[in-house]
C-alpha cells in the first residue's frame, strides 16, 4: 500500500495575483491629483488628498464598516465590530479632546463638528440607519466599496447623492424643527469630565456587547481578527484593531491639516447640486435657502472643496488596495430586488444624513471625537433605524448573517 499526500506549498510573492490595469490607473490618478492640487490649489489640499487615499486603503483592508458590525450584533449578538468601534472612539477622544479643549494644534486653530441636537437629528439618524442596511453600507462603506469594484454600491452612491439633494431642497422644513443650541461637552463640562464620561460609556457599551454575545452563544465567538492566517499589510485582511487605530490617526491628521475632523457626506449634496446646474435643468439650486447662506462652494470647482478632495482620494485609495490584493472584479449583474434596495437605501442615506447633520463619520465618529452632544443622540437613533433595516433586508433579497447551529457530525 502506498500512501501519498499533496502539500500546499506557499505561493511565491511574485506570483500573487495583482490587477495591473486598475492599479496603474489608480496610482496615476492619485499622483496626478496630488501634483495638480499642490500646484493649483494648495499644499493642504494635496496633503488631504493623500490622507483620503490612505483612509480608502485602511477601510478596504480592514473592512472597517459600521453597517455589518451593527447588523451581526442585532441579528446574532456578535459584538467584535461594535467593540472595535468603541476602542476606536476611546482612542480618538483621548487624542482629540486635549487639543479641542485648548483650541489649537501645532499653532493652527482647530474645532470639532458641533451640531444642534434636536428632532431633525433623531429623524435623520433613524432614517440613515435604515438606509445603511438596505443600501449595503454607510457613507465611508459606500465609498470604499465603490473603489473596491462593488457595482451595487455605485447605485447606492448615486442615490445617496439624490437623497442629499432632496434634503438640501427641503432645508427650510427640517432646519426649523425643535432643537437645542449646538453643545460641546468638552467646552461645557471641561476636558476631564468630558473625557472620563465618554470613556466610561464606551467601556459600558463594550461590556454590554460581551454579556449579550456570551448569553447568546455561551462564549465569545466573534473576534477583531478576520482570519487565523497571517496578515499582509498590502494585501489584507487587517485585524479590526489595526483599522481602528489607523482611522483615528488619519482623522487626527485631517484635524491637524485642515483644522477640523474628517467628514464625508457634505460633498454629496454639493456634487448633486452642481450636477443639476451642469445639466441646465429648470431647477436652480443656487436659489435654495440652503445655498443662499453661502454660494461659494457652488461657484468654486470641486477641487476647492476639502471634503470632495478627500472623498475622491478615498475611492482611488480603495481601488489601489483592491488591485494590489487582486480582488478588483466588478460584477455587473445585480438582481432586481437588490437593485431596489440600493435605490431606496441610497435615498434614505442621503436624506437622513443631511437631516442629522452628518453620517456615521461626520456625526458619529468625528462627532464623538468632537465632543458634540448631537453625536450621542445620533448613535441610539441610527442604531434603532439599523435594527429596523436588518429586518427589512430579506424583502430586498439581502442576506442577514447569523451563526449556523452546532452540527452533531
């Protein structure tokens, strides 16, 4: 009797698949964009373009999304993603709050995203939460998925822009809803009370997720490590902890360069409004009350808008990351129910994020790091909407991940 076995030899690095054309295109555009911005706009814009690209790489390789993390916790009490968010926020407030308290960083004035907490935040965040689950991503998740070649998310992004424009059009209605004045916990409470109270709540949420996960499964079954295999810096996947730390550091770089934290969604309303003007439609956004407050963004080229620069850089960074990993492979056939989910979800994302004065980045991540009271209203409202969205996903043929029952085999 002869026993033979086949060994799986490690693949030489030089034979690992790379999507050459998307990689070349992304790198050429990134370099050309940085040079153009530096020469024609400012070195600050060029630096933020690079930071945006690095955010795209980080989000793609760590798959640091908010949508799936909330979905698996709601559906199956898997809390690793939620705990990674709490770790990210804890690290972030430790880094941000001292500089926001003194109002300067490296000699430059800095300020956070402080928005008025009120009814529009509750409604908008709730709507946004539903949209996250139907659209398949949050604001940052939509952008890095588009860069990674997810064609369904291109549809979500388009209707995200549509929803944002609808929100700008209805600005007189929702801006008049009852609201408190913008409140900074750092300024109102002082540095240490604000910092310690935030850290205590983040720890409580992480502890609560552990308790619920153990109650459901008898132990912790989720992990901040995506797989047991070794991690590659260039090819992924990264542990969620890596992503959390990198996102905070890149957000801090944004604060240091621009004087304010990372934001995403304000660019979408701008793109949509400029699109209406470029198409020479009968609708003139410059006559809307929202833009009458400041017409300069509509008049200036997109390259002057910091948020737009970072958003486009993020998409290209994610494209480069997907190409290096050999995973850029768009699928052009989208089932009709899934397509409808992307349309409805995108509109809800755009409309909701504008009403809530931010998305999962501007209102949640950067809002928390800014010490804004409205971020603490946004979080439970968006999570409640997300829980509803999880239950609506099967209507659109979308999967809800759960742990399979133990097998007796």
